[in-house]
C-alpha cells in the first residue's frame, strides 16, 4: 500500500499549495482551511477522496510512503518487540485489554532479565570476596546504583546511537568468544564423557552419546566459524549508523567517528580479557608450586654428609621374620 502523504504530511501539503498557487496544479487541489488543524490525520483522508484524475496530476510531484517498507525499518533494533506485539493485538477483539496485558508481560520479562543479570554479578563477587557475603543488601544496592548511572548515557538524545553500536557491533563478538570458551572447558577440560555421566545422574535416564560428539566437534567448529565471520565483518566493513536528515526528509547512512571505534575495541577487550587473564593466573598458580617443590627436592638430595657414606644403613627385607632381624642387629 502506497500513500502519497509523504513521511511528514505538512511537507506534501505545502508542495500541493505552492503548485496550485503557481498554476501547475488545478484549483480543485487547493487545500481547505480545516485541513491545517490536524494535518497528519486529515491530509491522507483528503487526498484519498480526490478524483483519480486529480490524484494522477499531483502524484508526480509528491513523495511516496510505502507502509511495508517503513515497517521493515521499524522492525529492526530494540523496538521490534513493541511493534510486533502492537501489530498482533490490533486484530484481536478487546485490543485495549490485550495491549495492557502485553505491555505488562514486556515489563515483567525485562525485570526478570535484569534480576538474572544482577544475580550473575552479585554471586561471583561474593564468591571471590568473602566479606561481601555479610553485606548482601548493601552490595545489591551498590551494583544497582552503578548500573543506573551507567545507563543514563543511553537516555540522552544520542543514546540510540550508543545502543545501536553495542547491539550491532559489540554484543556478538564477545558472546561467541565466551561460548567457545565454555564449550572447550566443558568438552575438553572437564570432559564431555564426565559431563554426560553427570547429566545422566541428574536426569535419571540415559542420554544419547551423540551429544558428546556434538559438544566435542560440531559445536566448537560452528562457533569458531561464526566468530571468524563476525571478526572479518568488523574488520572489512566500516561501522555505520542511520541518522535522520531533515533537508531531504529521509534517513541517511553515516560512519561512526574514530573515538567510537576505539570505544568499541575497548568494550570488546574489557569483556573478553578476564577469561584468558584468569586462565593464565590459574596456570601460573599451579606451575609455580610444582617448580618450587622440585627445587627443594633437588637441594635436599644434594646436601648429604660425607661421613655417612662409609656406614652402611640397615635395610628392611620383607621376607625376614623378627628373629632374623634381631640377629642382624
């Protein structure tokens, strides 16, 4: 469906008025005075009621608005849930009730997601720093305050561009890296066979052994391909965003500035760095005590008293009884 009402209706209405004044369009296309009160709503109705001959004369001078194309643009990004649910409930009977229920559902789903994220932050902090277990409420409030202060940047006029930067370019690469690390740790370090046995005990029924092969070979390969393709996409293609250009009444594509690229790299590094850093820390923690024990053992063997070499030390033979052992003494 194509409506010749332009994206902003006043712009097309002004065009029609200027063309009628210049004598390009016939006088019957002159806009009535009542049309200026509610231009966005009344202009499409007025234009739709015009005769076909008048429409055909005005259409070459007007901008068209394809509703399906505009919906495709809106159905991208964080607003997809709102648009999708609104489109669905519009065909229900009692749409007001269902709209309230749907938006309550969206609010509760957002709260449940935030509770999971909050618990995922608080629990590792309390496991790492034991004194924090005594102040769970204070820690929760502190984490919430920090998250609130950090999210204020996204409600600024330019906040949507930061959301698009993180949603389109930042989230995927660390996610694939974390998934690959978890998969390798479970399948090759802990052991897929052991993990499969644990699941069998937990579920109380046997599990197909094909999952072990999927965890060991198929999943890492697929995740690695996705990780490399995402990294290649970020390296070869410039990071861009859509912005509204009022001069042409349309959205245009722009490249992010250099500082935004630096910010993107810092976010990716900060997100992924703790995994290899803690791995190296644990590895060094295991290697250093072993090397120290070897050094101590070598020193202990080397320091021997020379006077003890001439004196033979008694040996205990398993086959001798107590009587023979007493005679040997």
